[in-house]
């Protein structure tokens, strides 16, 4: 048990994720769960000193680059300022030599600070108290700061600290950067430039140090060093027994992708000057002062989103951890960028945005930070041209969003994946070609956003355009099913990615129909509410013709129905006819993907085995379209065949379990979902945070246990509190107004702190209610 | 003391370089001094398991690639097959955990085998005897082999070995390769392709494994794994106490730079087929069988070059070590390639050829492996077009060889170097622009080759052309010195690279004059001996005009003369007027370049401080042009001002010390030169082997102590045996005939094992002698 989720005391109770021992075999865990960032940039929290197996990453949102013509664009792993190597009496300090005691590494999710401290005794018997701190500023998105303190406990020692900027890193060997200029100004301000090879983004890294002896600032004349793609200082100090030597390091990162520089007439020198000014402004400020400034921003965030869970410390920490992560990896500052499937905490999925954003993460933002939700949807709007190109390239019309999206909305899913154990070749990844449901997922999500926020301006400026053009895509995408005498959607991958080249995936078909229906409905709406806008959009999107096609086809699209005998909805045309195999072995494995040690994807395609929720996600999205009996029947059929090999699966099943009235199962699945990243499994997070699962955790709490849902434009709050919890309190924003919902085993309390006198009609605990005061309480 | 040079016993006495303890802080030492190769390829001997600070390198001669337009071409660090990770009961094995005993790593320079063995006890108390062996084949230049054995001493253990091909490596961050296809054939033959980005060289890596339990081959069904730029097997075995599990790995590397594939109509598939055939032919052969085949080739090499030193075991090992290195890093198989300044053992100097080849390494080959010397000179001939382009680009005529040379002979010296501590910027490297003496060094070396081997065909085909066109370059390079009313050579860097932009560097001027004189002399020779060839060359090189210029200028070129008062020859026009500073501090430092922690190059340029031998190299090259008194006077003046910050300096001074009759000083300097790589300094070899110093070691022995020199076309053998040695025996080839020279404190014996009846007139021990039998002995 390396992880302790119970370390926070007093004010910090349930705010601290702690590692209680260091083992280089398990570095990935804390690199990821303790990752830091501010949406502008994010980094794995690799230790200052180096170990084999460590993955050092710093990603700046939106700075995609393509290494090679036949590769896809990805977030490049840029230069590292967090490596701070300590040499004691000439020997490199690391924890795999000597003796370590009182070890603790703690991430404070309240203020974003990471602290690592321990006592270390080297092989010569010299003992040192060491403390490492760092944070990424929420107040100055370009800034990170580090503090390293070494106290000599029992003897004098020569300390050397090597610290600077290292740009020798790559994305698993793919080097995205030209080597840029290196410079040390005034023996203090270290500058290193990087330039991406294809997208031509300039990066400026700058760092400076302050030195302290027993807390008093002191002067050091460091040795200056440069190597290929690397510039650093050798900081030497003769430490006396009892003395503490501290090095505080401030680093700033600015790029030409930054909004103010991503303009006509941009000049690198202006970016450099701007960055140097930012560094110089902060270089003489203490770590604590800078941290305080950032923590104040965090306090504002928490005031807006704080969830209180009574009765379970771990669950309280888990939901805070999830919200911490959602805050650090989401590029809230810039609507040109989406959220990466691994946030900013790993190379996995290349920093690309998937349906993970709209289906798993967006609900948190819609209900809690609607302006961020809008920014994320605006990102999709800004990539419409890419989506149109994709549709056109595939012979369709309208807008077809890419399965994986980067800066432009063009398809960036890689084509080759893991080994096929039968052929010995790389497996072809088909998602970029035929996993198409993302297009309706986005429209469905923006409609949710619209309904929940009432943001008409967004719809006028962007929402309708996405909705109409995706509907057009879907109608053009339909194929005539001769046997059924209906329209269908053939040759797709649904949410369950173990089934490729299937016809009429239930999820895809239902969601596509919904997409078209929404377009039809809002076209009609606009005819009366805003004919001018409609005329403009009609011109641009050729809506007269498009609408004819929507209307002509929408009611004759095949939607797989529950089988008469058992209410099971066929996931696709062939799933239910495939071989059923014993999955016990794979269900019991503590790791995912074990199936592919025995079968290749072609073989798996022919079995009734699912990677993840598929029909279940449909139930979650369109909760009111299916009755309880159907939901249960399908749960009982599909769940045993589901390996949950995707981290998106557990939270979906948890919410569904709440929906079907099984809060205990729901709670168990919630805890499993939470444990993907903050459990005791030290290997599960290696490749990066499970961003969708993190978003799913919020859904488990607010959608599942809180029972919140927007259905048909109306708010519903039907709580299903698990017995382990005494109470649950969470804020949601409904039509721009903050509501505080407090649930316990008996009651639901709705507070309207901003109550203006207007009554609110919502469903609470199964009944329509009128909330017409600052606080109303109902029995559950 | 980690290094033991006394480990060889019996037949292996003085053939073994041993490391007696492992410390990850000192990995560079054995990676380099125990590096392996066969001239086709070479690798640092990084351990199979990984440690921080390790540098894994595999270079294939001649496969240069340019990462970026504004960088220079370099040998790319290609894929690694030597990483073989062992997991015991799920934990990664490495020596920084648990207890190690009986550790020994030994390079056998006789057969090229590297063995590492030890007993390791993990933290659970399980003990294992481990042995790792590897070699690069001299019999099959594309092949390397590994053998890993793990014996469980006191308990059962689950063993997992991860082994395959890893192409995530780069040159300190510069990635020279596109990601290529990965493939596992028949669950056994692992293939990985790489393609250089600019030079378009295809690499094919293939590897296969054999598994043995207690020496008996066994079958294993490995897990197949692929990641980005990486493909490997997970090999699992449940080891019983007392049992030994062995994995033998054979790897082959083929590239489209290989002579047979570097042709019109080349197809990658043919290369892949050829490589796979090579692997399959050897995949079922045992490590021992493959090693034996390679060792047999080594035996032939040693028979041709063996030097025997009586009286000092270390010196005996040292010279063998030097010869081992000269054999593994020289691309003897292909005259399109030169020798890198770090051989094939590091990224340092980018695999480029410098004057190091001709002035420091070529003598060994001329006297011992004349066919290899010819190949190396042919390399220069093949780069003449690049040299002509360089001359032309600089406004000269003829051929100006580049300071750093890769495949084409165009200048490839990088332009930016280490930090300038005053400006904080990278220091500009001027060598590629103005360090020009390499052009006369090459001509002087080929003349030596011609005189010593009598290889007239080489001269006809290549030698004269180089000689004439370089002479033409020099005459066009001359500048008129108004003050002296003579020609001079201004704005150069001489061998002493701490002096930039100097005029009339003595070494450069003397050698350039010699170059022109040789051209004049051999032009005259050809007029009578081969007028046809001369006519052909005249046409091609415009020799009529050129010769007029040679003749007109050669006798009026300024050659710095010994000062009347003290016989000191000015190294250049201004050196002797510069400030003299106290160098004690820097002379005492155990590392090079310390001066630049206090001064920048501009400041150093204004002091009488030298990096390395300058006038001394002139004395070594043109020994007969200067009298003893002059040599001594200059030694006494310059040596105290020389920091020997280049590894080329010590061996030069050692030979010079012999030449001026100070064998004790010479011996001391020889040992210092040897210690650069095989001393006890564990950091000095980190960046790669000191190839020139290695060549210089042979010169210390044969030129210095053996007293061998070709002077004016005649052989001279004036031994100066140090008192520490009882005897010295070495072979040299003179005009194609092998001579065996044996020296002791009293006598010199010359053997002519191939004596054909023709008398040989040479100077031995200060007198002209006639060798007219198979063996003649003279008193020293």
C-alpha cells in the first residue's frame, strides 16, 4: 500500500493524496495522479531526480505538431524544467541508494501544491532532511515554481544542484522540435527556445533561481553549462551541519500559439521579450508568495464547484480529486483547444479530443462551469471546417466530426496500433474511419448545454450551425437496407470498440436519429423565433434541401428494438448471433487488454465480448426513451459480456445502476471507477490520467447518486443516495442560476442563493415541484 | 579503483580489461572502453538492464543523416537490441537494489567478447548467479549476439525477460529516423525498420532468441509486444531452485548504405529478404559457435599486428587495447567511410573524420595493415569533389579538405559550441572556417603511405590527384605579406585551437610548403616516369597553370624561424607577444577545459596558453627539418604553456620526448596518454573513445620507443627503449614486406620472415645498415 488517501488533517482533511513510500517501479502512478497544470500547460509529476522508468512530460495545450507525413499530429513533449539534480559530495542523490525515512509525497488538491519530504542518509552515514515543493500557477498560467531544500543533519557536505532547461525529451522518440537558441542572461536568466518542426510553433522557456541559507537569501556564482538542447547551472554550496540550503526556481513558458501572439505579423523577439518580462517580474518573489497567489485562484474555483459528501472520507477526496483534475487539464483559457483523452498528463492518445469530452466530461462543466462548457463547444464550432472536409472526403455532405480531433477538426486518429498476435503486424485502427457516433454525441451535448444553460447566444452564433450540419451529415450517411426497407447505418464501430465493421449499432442509430430530430425541431423553432438567422444559416448550409432530406428520412431509420422474448436490444445486426465464450479469466485479470494475448481483433470481433458499455451509454444519454425493464434486461445480458477494458465503462454502469434503482451496485462501480486512478493499483495510471473516467466520477455523484438529469428541457433531481453516505451537497447551474442541492437519506434540499423571486419548476424526488424561495426541502 | 588491468590469467594474461565493481555514476567508462564493434557498426557497452546516466548507442558506419537544415550531418543513433530487461517475481532486476557479490565485467580484447557476471540477492533474500555475454562478429559484420543466464541459487522464482528492438533512441534528442514497420514473424523473428529522414537510408533490424534450461534448448511461447518505435517479447519462465535459464539472442543489422544495396534500382524488400536470410541462417546456432567463428577472425588480425612488450603487463595490455579499438572502430570493409573522432563509441564529434585519422591513426595502419591505410586514403579521394567545392565556395582553387568530414567531403563542422561564460551565448566554432591544415596533413600522410608501402597504383589512381590539387589550393590560399615581402597564410587556426584568427601558424605554413614541394617534385617525376598519366591529370587539374603558380611562390613563403636569442619558433605572428598567465590551477585539475570556467575563448586567445601540441606536431611530422637544440628549446618554452586539453597532445609529446632523447619523460607521457581511456579516471571516456590518442599510443610505442620513422623515403629504426621495458617486439610492413623488429636494452633484431634474397638498406640504431638475411641483430 503505497497510496494513502487519508493523510489530510484539520482543514486539509480529504484534500490530500499521499504516497507513503517510494518505489521506482511505480513512478507512473504519482507522476499521473499527482500531475499538475492549469489548462494552459500540464506536466507529469516526475521527481526532481531521475530514475529508470520515469516519464518526464510537459505539454502546452494546442501546440500540436506532426512529426512525420504519415503520422498524426500530437501534443509535443516540450522542454523540462522540473529536473533538479542534487549531488552530495560529488555523488548523485537518488533514493535507490542510502536509507530513506519519514517519506511522504503529498498532492494538495485544494491549492495544487505538491510536497515531497523525507530524511535521507547516504552510504557514508551523512543524513539530510530534504523537501521538494512545486506548483503550476492558476494566477499566471505561464508560470511554474519549484522549491528544493536540503538540510544537513549531522555533518558538513558539499552540495551541487544542477538545474536549468532540458529539451532533449521527445514523444517516445519522435522529436517535434528544431533545436533553438540557448542563452544565459546576467548569469541568472536561462532561456531556451524550441520550434515545432511542422506546425511552426515557437516555445520560449525561461527560468531563474534564488538561493537561501536557513531561509535567508544568499548570493551564489553558478557555473554556466550548455549542451545540445540543454542549458543549466551548476550551483555549488558548502553546507555546514545543521544548515539548510534552499533553491527556489521559477519557470515560465510562452508560445506563439498563445492567443496574443497567434496573429498576423507575429515576431519571435516580441514573444521572447514578453516572456522575459514575465520571468523578471516574478524572479525575485518567493515560492510562498507565488503559491499564495495561485491558491487564491483555486479558492475561487472551489467556491464554485465544491461537492460535500458526508459519511465517506475517501469518496469526498475522490470527487475533489476528480474536480482537481478536470481543472488542471482543461484549457479553459482558450476555446481553440479541446481536452485530451489523457488530459495533459501523458503521451497517450496524443492530446487528442474524443467523444470523451462531450459524453463524459462536459456534463460537469455544463452544470458547474457553464462558461467552460461553452468554450469546449466553441472548440467544436471552430473545427467545423475540418469536420466538413472529413464528410466531403468520405463522400458525404454536412459536417462529420473526427473521431480524434486536434487543432483543425481534421481526422487525426492514428492508423496503426498494438501487435496482432496472429499476423505479427501492427493492428489497423479503424476508429478514424468508421467510429462515427462522435458527430451525434457532439450535437446531443450542445443541445444539453443549451437546455441547461439557456444560452441562446451560443445557439445563434454556433449551436444551430453544428446541429444542422451534423444532421445533414447523418442523412447523407444513411444507407438503404433492402431487407428491412428502411434506412440504416452500416460498417461502423460503436462505443464497444471490440466490434468493428458492424451494421446498425444501436447507440449510433438512436443518437443519429436524435441529431436529425433536433435539427428538424430547431429549424421549425427558428422559422418563427429568428427567421433572419435561419435565412443566413440556410444560405450557408443549404438548409432547404437538407431539411427535405431530414424530413424524408428521419422516420424511416432503423432503430433496433428490444427482442420480444427477453427485451434485449441487439447492439448491432450480428452481435447476438456471435459465439459466447467464457470470460472468467479476463474478468479476473487486474489489467486491461488481456484478451489480446490470446486472440486478435478479428477473432474478438466474432465473439459476444464487449470492451465497454455500448447500449448502456445509450440508456444514459436517452434515459427517458427506455423503460426500467428493458434497461435491466440489457444490463443482465451485456454486463457479463463486458470486460470494462475501457475506463469509460465503469462510470456509465454506475450511473445506470443508480438509474435502475440499485444504489449499492452503483456505489460499488463508482468506487471501482475512482480506483482506476486513485486506488491502490500502482500501474493503472502509467499512460496518463483517465480523463473521461474522471468526468464520469462527477456523473456518478451528481447524475447517479444526486439523480440530476435534464430530460426534454426540464430539470430532474431524483437522488439515489448510497447507504454509505449520510449526505451529499453539490451546486448546479440551471439557466444561469446557481442551485445548491443537499441530499440525505430522508430529504432533498434545494437552495437558491441568488433567488430573484421567479419560481422554478423542476422534478424533485419523483414529483413536479415549484421552488419559489431561497430554500425548499422535500422528502425523498 | 573500479578498473583492474591485471585480470587476465594464463593465455589471457594482459588481454583483459576488467571492471571489479558497478557504480551507475561511472557507467560511461565501461560503455566506452569496453565498447564493441567491427568497423561496420559499433556500440557502447551499456548494460543489458537500464540505469540513469546510461548512454545506449549503436552506430553503423557511413549512415550519416542531417536532422535539420541548420545542423550538420551526423551518425544517427540507431535502434538498440542490447537492452534485455529481467524481471524477477515481477520486479525489475538492477544492481542498485539488493546485494551484489563476485562482480566482474571483463572485455577480452583478444576475441572481442564481453562478459559480466555476479551473484545478486534481491530484497527477499533470493540469490541468483547471473552471467551476461555479448560480442559483435568479425566473421559476419552484420551480426551481434547476446547470452543471458540466470541461475536460481536458493529458491524458485518467476523470471521474465523483455527483449527485442528499441528505436526510441535519439542523438541527445535529435531523431534521425522515421518510424518504420514492425513485425514479428512466426512468433520468433522480430523485425524493425528505420529510415533516416534526410539521407534516406533504410535500416533493417532483426533479432531472434533461443531458450535454454540448464544448457538444454527449450521451447517458450513468448508474449508479443509492440509500442511506438519498439517491438519485443515477454519471455516467461518459472525457474526452480538450482536451475539455470538462458536466453541467447542473435541480432543482425543491414542498411541500404551497404555497398551491395547502395546502387541504382535498390529495393527495400530485397534488403529485408537479405537481412532475414542472414538472421535465419544464424538463429539456431549457439552463442559459443558464433563467437568461435568471430574469434578465429580476431586471431588472424592479431597474427598480423601483435606487439609484445616485455617488462610491463599494463603497457602490454594498453597497446593491445589500443589495437583492439583501432580494429573495432575502423570501417575497413568500405573505403567510402572514414574513422570518427570518437570511433563508433559515442555521439561526440558526430562520427566525423578529422586530421586525427591521417596524423594520429593512419601510421598504425600504414605500417601494420597497409590495405586499410589505403582504404582510408581512398575515402579522402572519394571526397575530393566536396573538397573542391569547399575551396571554390571560399574563393580558392584546387581541393580544400573539410575540417570535419562525413560522406561527401563537404564541410560538416558544427558552428555553435559550449557556453561563453561572458556573453551567456553559445561559442562560435571557427574550425570549419579557418582550421585548414588538414589539407596538407592529408597530402603529407598519403606521401608517407606511398613511401612506406611503395603502392604506385594508389598514387596513379588517386594519390597524385590529391597531392596536386591540394598544392593548388595552398598556392591560391596564400596572401601577400606587405611587411615581409613574402607570401603567408593569415587568419587560421593551427593545431593549438586556443588561438583563433592567427597569422602564419608555423605548423600550417611548414606543412603547406611541404605539400606544394611534394607536388612540384612528383610532377617532375611523372614527366619522365609516366607522362601519359601526367597529361591526363594536367587536363583534369589544369596543372600547367597550377604548376607555374607552385613554382613561382613556393620559395617565397614565410616559414617562422627559431628566434636568434633562444631558438623558439613563433607558433604564429602574435603568440609570443601575448600575456603569460599562471596556469598552475588548470594544470592540476583532473578534467579538461577548466580554463573556460574563468575565461571565454576571446580572452584565452590573448594569452600564451595552448590547448595542445602545435610546434611539437610539426617536429613529429618533419622530424629531420629541425635540430635537437631547436626541439628542446621549443619544448621548454611551449610545454609549460600547454594544458593538454586535447587528447591528441600527450602522445605527440611522448614521441617527441623519445626523439629528443628523454625516454623516461616519454614513458611517463605514454602512460598518461594510455590512462586517458584505460586509467582509473572513471569519467574521462564518457563521451567516447579518444580515437586519436589510441592511434597515438601505437606511435608512442613504434615511433617513440621503437624509433621507427620514414624520413625522405628511407626507413629508420632508432629505438629508445624505456628502462621499464625489457623488450619490445613489433611488426611493420615496409614496401609490402613484413619486418619483425625486436628491441631490448642492448640490441635490435630485424627479422625478414619473407626474405626473398634482396638486401634492404635501412638506418638502424643510428647507422645505415644492410639487412640481407632472415634475421640480423645490431647493438643499440
